[in-house]
């Protein structure tokens, strides 16, 4: 343990980060910037190629960031996981998606941890960052790593530390976000705290890997439940003829005990739609069915259908049918100012519109083209002619880079799902 401690303090400890995605890559570069040598391991050859060509594929990192990292001669992107044997600390940042029927897909975690087990040397620290159900580190990761013949807590060190990256949020970068750490043993914890402490000021230690796993799920379930609630509140307010956005702004004046969430087409991205299902699944295994998680997931995933109903109502009021109506969806990414499409509810809305035989097009400054169920769609530009030809323009994502004034002045009807026209009233405008 002392050897690893000294290697971390002297920055001689070579760090292996598995998973060069929106979590692993910024973390790897954080250590590189602080003087550590980092092997960035990913089985996606295209990602490694782009990194070697000094190109960024992550919203929050520029090509210049990659140029600097590679130029420092301390960052080495590899596909070959056997190089992990040369690392004193290994951090696993791979996806934890969901399979059908609310069950976790731990295949990425398993293949990563098996690669580590094959290349694990005595005295190495292994940290799992992937968001997963409470108990994963002790019940799954530990036995897999001990297949190496080494004993966790004695021959190697093991901890869980949840990632908290918020893509598109430049105010909070990986080195500024407090880090929760839960070690298998006190020495595992001390080493993990020492390692992350090299790049992050505030480290918060909890009593076990499970407590750290649960911390992350409490955070993300808090979000999915509150987003579900505000979406339901939006549906109620429409029935009452009340502007939900005005009500949220009013509730925000409460200086304590309230945190604003905003209605929309539902919950997209790689985390919020899926992480809570890991908790739901584990709790169910232990005999507890979380109605909160199921209900909020159901409400959030019902929002595209709800938005379609609202559009149909509005078109009918103009004597129009949805079939044949020209509808342009502005914003197809899963949230504003990111280029990520994963589980974007806008894509579900486009599917529903196509199913209803509407003539659908899309525009998004971050997305040149889409593939919806095998159908290629090219993004359209928001020129006057295109806007004037629409029966409705739906503002599905409130990207910062858009000429909303022009949209409202040229389109005959605008469905403002994200309140970009705050405080504006017009008979050509309606909101969620
Ligand atoms: N959303 C709403 N209304 C809201 C907030 C979000 O409809 O009031 C939607 C967004 O449009 C998006 C989805 O929910 O489709 C998820 O939004 P998010 O803001 O939670 O964004 P993520 O998933 O990119 O990042 C989140 C982190 N975000 C914040 O804390 C603000 C955080 O929850 C996690 O650190 C991160 O996921 C993760 O990796 O777990």
C-alpha cells in the first residue's frame, strides 16, 4: 500500500482508464493535466483512432484539449487492454445500459472487469465509476477480480466512486465536482481518496462501496421522480388553464425546500432514463417494488404521446388533420446544447408523427441527419420558406443557438414545448 501511496503522491503511478466516453475521457485528461501518465483504453477502434488523430468526439472537450493531452506525452489511447498490467491504478468508466423489461445490462462492466482481472498485478487499485445497483462492487466486481488469484483488500485495492459528469455544463467540470468514494476496506478508501484528491479538491468518503453506489442512484432517481412530477403538473395545469412555467417561476422564489424542474418531452440521455432502473431491479430482487421509479418512468415516457395529442387538438381547432400536416421538429438531441441523441424523446415524437402520416422534418444545429427506424432524414435549415410551409413548428429542445424570433414570425403555428417564448402570447403559439 505504501508503494502505491508514494507512487500517487509522486505522480509516478500510471493510471488506466477503461472507457473513453463522456465520463472516462475528461477524467483521464484531468489526471494527465496534473502530471500523471494515463492509458486510455477503449474497445471502440474508431474512438481510439480519433484520439490518436487528436480529435474530440465529446461535447465538453475540444480538439485542442486532445492535442494538449497527446502533446504532453502522458496520454496514450489504446484498444489493447493487456497494457492494464502496467497500471498502478485502474478506473472503470463503461456504460451500464438497460435490457428489455427493466433489467440491467452488465455486459460492458463484466467484459471490462474481466480484462482487468486478466491483467491485475499485486498492489493495484481498481475503482468502478459506472453507475450501477447497490452491491455490484462487492457481489460482482470483487469475485471477478479475485479470479486472478489475488485477494481484494489484501493483494489489490477496490472501491466505488460514482461519476457525476453533467454533459454541456461548463460551470461544473470533472475536477470541480465533489467526489464520493466508498472503499472495500479502510486502506482501499484511503488510496482512492488519495488518488482522486490529486485532481479533485472535495472528496466525500462513505462507509462502503454500496453506500457510494446508492448515493449516485439517490441523486439520479431524485431527478427522474421530480421530472416526472413536473411533467404531470404540466398536464394538470393545461386542464386548469394555468401556465405551468409561470407557476414554476413563482415556486422558485421560495428560498428553501424547492428546486425547479421543467416539463418537456420526457427524459433522454444515458443516465437518468436508465440509472434508476438499476435501483428498481435490485430493490425488486430484495422484495421491494419501487412505485415511485416505475410511475415517474411511465409518466416521462408518456410525454411524446401527450405532446402529439396536444398538437392534434390544436390542428383540429384549425380544421386540420395530423395526417398530411407538415410538422417541423426543432431540436432532436436529448437536452439543450449537447449533440447526443441517446434516448432522446424528440426521436420518439418524430416516430409517432410519422406513424400518424404527418409530413415530418427536423432541424437541429448539432445534428445534420437522423436515422429513424432505417429511414434517413436530412436536417432542414430554418429559412423563411421552410418555416412558412409548416402547419406547425415544434420547439422540442431549447438550444441556445437558434433564431426563435424568426421562427415565431414566419411559422403559422408554434408548439413551444420548452418555453423559449417566455411571457410571449400569440394566437400562433401554444405551450406544453
Ligand atoms: N430534463 C427535463 N426537465 C428537467 C431536467 C432535465 O425534462 O428539469 C430532461 C433533460 O431534457 C434530459 C434528461 O431529463 O432529457 C436528463 O437531463 P439531466 O439534466 O439530468 O442531464 P444528463 O442526464 O445529461 O446529466 C445528468 C446530470 N445532470 C444534472 O445533474 C443536471 C446528473 O444527473 C448526472 O451527473 C449525470 O446525468 C450522470 O451521468 O448520471
